[in-house]
């Protein structure tokens, strides 16, 4: 397949690209600047200049390709709702081109607030309490007969980046303490970036092979839930700062915009994903990568 990848030069995209190339696919990568274009060219990828607000570039990429993986997102959480709306518009623009074709579209969502008091499964629905609209936009395309499915991401990590935990590290460094909320027993699911990239490829190939494969939810979850206390303790050791418990009332002052996530308990399973795709994650765990990080 010729796969159009948005976010191809990003954290997951830069690992997905060689995963796709090694499996015999070709890649058309969206690049918003010269640095990303250079990075993609050096990786053996054809470059399409554009970004998420340039809907014409997204339509052109979908038109020129056999399949689309939508990874890009603007990670400015001070404008979270605005960036979620941009994400939705991007998915809808890609969908316009894919309508009436057999081309698969694999988009990206999250796992927060899906289940209360238990691990979220692939059958759970996204929470209306968060403004992220990618999954709803994808579902709307699937209901129109477009072959669109969603990859739900946990905290994706290696020793350099760890999803939202990257911001927790920055806050701990700035505040001089590594904090967790309450007892710190709330859990965050996780997976190594190599395992996640592999799963994107498996899901895309499954969609290509099985023309009835649409509207699926895939969970890129290797670890069902790592407690925030465990995470805070490792960060405290690495940064050489005290580890402290703060109350829910103190969370906003300490974490800022991250307060909306810091105390959430959001474990998730990937049992159905593993069964459907034969995915068997083998990468290091979250705590191992945090211990290996250069502080």
C-alpha cells in the first residue's frame, strides 16, 4: 500500500514510517516545515507539505494514497478545545476524499474517562466530558460507509518521551517536587512506542485485507495501568526531588492544565485488540523507560 501519514515526523510517526517501509509499503508523509520535510526525505519518504489547518493538503494526500493513518495533533493544551476542533475538521476533510472508495482510514483517539471503576475495553464509548472529537468524527465516517477505525492510545513511551508524563516531568522539575494526587493509586495505561507503531501497521493491514473491517476501536495498551504514585516515585528519584502527596484541591495550583488528568484513574485492556490482530507487545514497561531516562 501507499500510505499517507499525518504526523509522520512526530514521536509515533517517526517509528511507524520504518515499520511500514520494512513491511513493503510506501509512505507519503505530511510535513509542516523544512525540518520535518528533511527528516522524512532522509527516511525514504515522499513528502507532502501542509499541516492540519491546510485541508487541501490533507485531501491531496488522501487522494494520492491507498490508505491513511492520521496521527497528527496540535499538542498545545492551553488551546485543547480549539485543537480538537481542528483535528475533527482534518478527519472530515480526509473522509470527503475516501467516500465511495475502499481506502481505509485509521485515526487516533485516547482512553481517558471511558469507564468508572474498571478497565476500559474496546466496546466502551468515548466520554463526552472531554473535548477530543477524533473518535466521534471517525464513527460518523464509518456510519456513512467509509472504512474508518480508531486507535486509542495510552501513555506511549520510550526513554525520551512518555505521553502526558513528559509534562509531569517538566512540572516536577519546575516545582522542585514530584507530586501525585491523594494516595496516588489512580492508574494510567501505557505502551512502548515500538509496540504501538507495530499495532498501527497490523490494524491498517487488517483493514486492507478485510473490507468489512470498519468502525473498530483498537487499544494500544501493553500495561493495563501504572499508578501515579509509582510514576512520581521514579521521577523523584531521577530528578533528585522530594515525592509528595497533594490533595485534589491543590492539584490545579500544582499541575496547571495537567490537573484535569493528574488524578484520573483510567486503566484499559487490549484483550480484544490482541485477539483480532495477534498483537503481542514486547517492549520495555513504563517504569523501566522512566528509570532509563536521562534527567
